[in-house]
C-alpha cells in the first residue's frame, strides 16, 4: 500500500479511536448478540446429539466464526461513503490523485485492526464462560486463514457496491436493509446453509455471500475435507476479483450521473 493510502488508513483508525464510547457500546451490542445466538441454539439442540449433522460444540464454534466474520468490515466506510455521494462531496474525491475504490479500501483496512481487537475481546469473554473450541490444524488451518483474509476484500466490495447505488437512489437505508437481508440469509449468518431448502442452499453456496460466513466457518469446524475447502476458498477468490473489477465498471457508469453545479 503506497504512502497516501497508508495515511488514509491511519486517519481512519485515529478517527475511530476518538470516539471510544461508541466503540464500547458497539462491543456491548455484539457481545449481547453473540450470547443471545448461543442461548437460542443451545435450546434448539437441546439434548439431541446433533441437528443436521451439527453437534453443540460444532455449532458453538460456528457461531463464534460467524460473529467474527460479521464484525469485520462492519463499521467503517458504509454510511460515510453513502453520505459523500448523496451530499456531492464525492466530487472532491474525484479530483484527488487517488483511486476512489482503493482509497475506500485503505480506510476499511485502517479500521479493521480495531474490529479484530473487538472480536478477540468478545470471543475471549465468551469462551471463558462457555468453554474452549477445537482449533483446525494443518491444511484446515491454512485454508481457514486464507478464507478469513479473503473475507475482508470480499465484504468490502459487496458493501462498496451497495453504496454506489446512491448514484441512482437517494434512499440508502433501503439499499442497506436489502443488502443486510441478503447477506444474513445467504451467507449462513442466521442459520447454516444446510438448514435452507435444497435449491436455495445450492444457490447460496456458490454465491459471493457464502464466503462471508459459511466458507470460513465450515472449514474451521471441519465440516469440509481439504479438497472441498480448497474449492470453496477458490470460489471466494474468484468472487473477490470479479466483484472488484465489476465495481470499477459501475463506478465509471456512476460518474456519468454526477452533476456538479448543474454541469
């Protein structure tokens, strides 16, 4: 990352740390959400040895990975970029000698380390009360790490694409709700994809959304063999590349809709 983009990343981190109360409240919110999901699934599983092949230890690990995946790239760049587009401030970004998409990605990376700290704290607190989890080893560990790293650019570009919709609509809240609904359902964040109807599970598994939760979570708990895991990570990478360059094409089309002082 070149110097201007590193400066953007540092500025984003400093901006986030300025509002420590917001970070604390966010920490409390995600902790409550995780505890609630753990409680619900503990009741669902009950005394059954497994449901759809998921045991309680596996489901607990799955929920922890889903929580981590949902927390990463969730705070920075969403409303900020939408506001700049809707207010016209994006015109100032266009005249800067920086690539707009890369600049937004640098801002996302600047805030990512704070989100990693939040994940570590919440996961540590949760594990201290619910017990430890089995960590993947060998090939599974490498695949999980690769999947988790790919999750960051994949989630960024999905969020970035949704904010570009502001060039065509002034109602970003509706766009955001639609995106959140699709992500929560088709990523496996609400329930593992195997719980969905067969045709919908198949569509979701090969969609870009599966790479946000289902792929890293299934690899982590050992529900896929190394060959299948490698295929799922390759699909993740393919979607990152396709959506990254797709977003650039949409950005070029969006610029033709930009009006500054009537021109």
